[in-house]
């Protein structure tokens, strides 16, 4: 954290609990105080508690979580520059978010609503769960933040990932023991799809205007990280790492302008960096061929490799530079 801070990066800290924290609230209070002392001046955002709607993380009710949040009243006064966030629920279980917010101790207002919004069990982020794709889930989460008087309006997705094919027991959707006859889990995805889904999640969530920050979980992990630490020749950058690197290089400081209307399942998003106009496009679970509704000078794939004049859109995003015309824009 000190190294990141000294390099000019903002640092968000996540503090996890276990069952012992619930059973020993004074020990938990001392633990929080010690953590804040050690990180004073190094962090700007602190998420307290983790996946509280999963009993395996030690919290069995919203009332128990409220006890864990009680020390924040004092810590907020001692560290006014820190934004404390929560309630740190996981997955599309927003009814629990409402209950958890309602149980935030009197006098405490969380600086932002942070949530672990995984959608990997639906495959692509555009896929629906009932009437909710990622876009609708982000909108509903923002509505909850604006409705509640126990948190600020800002929404932070503090965890998201997709499990990777071939990572065995390290995959978060597999069991801790896999018998030899066990087939790969259907939720695991190829490495290139992991990277594609990640980029698509980022732009859908952030360009919606409903989510302020998104954090990939995580950088290094054999089962779901952007870097595989168990590779034969040492740490290996997965394709998602290189996709994110190129995305940040060309669109990391871009302004989102509009979504261009096109056929179902095809996404064309328009960005501006300085005087240059870019388009980012993909097709969810299909291939789109034929002319595009805009002119461009150059097209590159998700890794930054040049493409020809005839471009197919599929799951991996494509970037178009020198865009000069784009009709059919929708809000």
C-alpha cells in the first residue's frame, strides 16, 4: 500500500471478517483500530466486511453485521478523510443489500455503497437473469444507493471476475476436490473470453453512469486472476491482462459519448480522447458481418493487433480509430 501510495495511486482497502469477529466484537474493534493506524494516510476508501450474505464468511444475519459496523462511528470521526463503504454483499441479492443498509448503526452514514456484483453464472455480462442484465442490475443498485439514507449515492463494484478453464480446484466454482472423472465446470470460460467479458463489464457498468468504480478480483490467481502464478515458467500474463493494458492505453482517459444503435446483441460505443474519436464494438455470442454504420481509418483487435478493412464483430472487442461518421445514436 505504501508503494502504491507513493507512486500516486489511490488505494482502496477491504477488511474481511470471520466468525471469530462476530463472537468477539471487542477483538474486532481492536483489529479495525489497528488496521486503520497502520494504513493512515495510505488509503482513501475502506470497505468493512465481506460477502455478508454468505454464512461461510461468518455473518449469519444483518443484525450481526450491524455489530461489526458499530466501531465505524468512532473511526469515521478519527479518520474523516477516509470513505468507509459497504454493506459488501455479494451477487444479485439486492433484497439483502436493503436489509443490511437498514441495519447500519444509528449515526453512521457509509460514504458509498460497495457491492461484489458477480454475473459469471450467466456467462456474458449482457445475458439476462430474469429481466436483469448487468446494465439493469447496475441501475437498480444505484437506485438503492440513492434511496437509502445510510450511504452516499456513489456505487462501487469492489469485486468481479470470471473463473478460468483448466484451473482445477483453484477455480472458485469448483469443489476443493475433483475426482478424475469429473468434467470441467460449465461456468469456467476460456482465457480470451475472460478478458473479453471483463472489458465488456467495465464499459457497460461505467458508461451506464450508474457505477462509479469497478475493481477486478484479482490480479494474481491461478483460478481467476489476470496473472497465472502457477504457470510452468513462472508468473504468466493471461490474455485478459494484455487486453486490459491495451484498453487502458487507448481509452483509459477517454470520455464516453454515446451508444450507437444497431441490431440485437451488437454493441457499438463511441468515445473521445482529445480530438480523436474511437469506437469500441463487439457481438454477444454471435458473429456480425457486413458494413458498419460509421467510417473508420483503422481497426485493431482486443490485443491491439491490426485488422483488415472487412471487420467481423464477435465476443472479443474491436477498436476503431479515426471514426468520422456515426449515425443512429441513442441515449
